[in-house]
């Protein structure tokens, strides 16, 4: 249950209400939102009626939510949430394309990729400065220098930038240089990292763990939101399967499922899900048709020389062709590309 306090409630009313709720429910959690103060009430075996709480002094409205996540539940914002990143909006009528290399490797490599994705009409530039890899011997990213390169490309291209934080102590540094902080699939349940992301003052792109249920994914989002950050965008990037034809199994059905459960925008990563450039195009178009709010696509000027996941990256010309196909699908769906 979420209790939204009246904006006219004074400090004494707010304190008295929180004390009453704490006595009734046990532990309660207070979060500031754009509309005011929200109090999350959760206890095992809760049998309180919303009307019982709605009548308390200082209460504007009471929202009941179905599961262990409350702030992320669709019931809180039935019309859906919109998340703005560097002038681009997720969750509105537009479709957002984030594109760029999986990892920042050099000034020249990033510049060529940024020029390609900006010229083709992408809304945001992505690139990893910190890379959690399966093998400890694989390229792990350039760290702070990679973040600085992204900042320079923002100034050149005009695109907002997105990059990943992998540890709590990295979050503040990443947030200093980027417009949106990414939490990768391997860290979806790194709760210390999620809490830090919730306090970073930047929108957060939260990738689904490759063995996570929808409830686990939304509870991970709840960790971020419970720290006062409502600007979370979910990203489906494929789940573990048993075939070898694709890198993972792209679960497009989860897009409408999660949109029914949650008000948060949802984007899709067809590059990491399929691992095959030839499949990125049809899965991008399918994501748009399935109602996703955007996609994140790997683009590299020279995939054969890439230090990270080059095998799944599109060449600039192929990405440009994809953007043309995507516009036609969006028009058929009554939508359009979100432009920076």
C-alpha cells in the first residue's frame, strides 16, 4: 500500500501520519516524489482497508499494489510514467533509439560510431566505460578515461550519453559524466549498487537479469525508486535458453506483460539478446510492434576489430538501413522516432 500525503500537510501532520502508519503496519518507508511525499506501507498479512487509511489527516490518496513492489506498480501511475533524458522522452508516443559501441575503446573508435548513430537519427549514444565480463581476462573497459571520451562526444554530437556502473563506488563518477546510468544484467540484483543508483540524481536504465522473473526485475527497480529516484527505464535483453542458434532468448512477450504490471517505460536490447547482426534488424522491428518504448543497438565502425562483443554489432550503413525500416514500422503503428 502507498499513502500519498497531501501537499498542504504541515510538518506536524506529516510526522503524526507517519507515526500512525508505523504503529499500524510496522516499518514504513518514506519517499519524496515529484508530487510530494509517498509512504510505502508493507507488512506480512496486511488486512487494512484503504478506506481506513484514506480517512487519516494529511492523506491525499491511498494506492493498493498487488505484490512486493509498490512504487513500480502500474496502480500508482495508471497512465504510465515518462522519463526524460537529455531532451529525449521514454514512455511517451515517441520511440527512443540508443546506439553505439558496446565498449568505449579509443577516441577515434567512439567518434566514428557517434557520428554514424547521430547521422542515422539515434536519440542517445551508448558506450561502456566499465565492462563486467564473463572472463576475467576479457577487456574490462577504460574506466574514467572512457567516461571522459563519452563526455567529449556529447559536446560534439549533441547526443545524450548512457554508460554502465558496475560497483557502488563507480556510480557517482559515472553520473558525473553521463545523462543516464545503466545497470547491467549481471548486477540487476546487486542491491547496494541499486540503492546507490537511486541516490545518483540521474535516470537509470535497468537491464533484466538473464534468469530473472518479471517480479524480481520490478523489485530491483523498486530498490532504485525507494531511494527517491522515480526515473527508471526497464530493458529486456534476453534470458537464458538452451539453444545455440542465438546468444540468449529474446522475451518480447515480457514487454506487454511488464507494461501491464508497471508504469515504467520498457526498451529492448536485440543486440545482446541475439548476438547475431542479421537478427538485430527483425527483432528491433518486432520490439517496436510489441509496444516497446525503444531499443538499444550495438553499432561499431569496425566490428572485426572490436574489443568487446564485435560479433553482434551493426556496421554504420546497416544501422542506417535499420533506422529507415524502423520508421516505416512505427508509422504503421501510429508512432514516430523520438528525435534529440
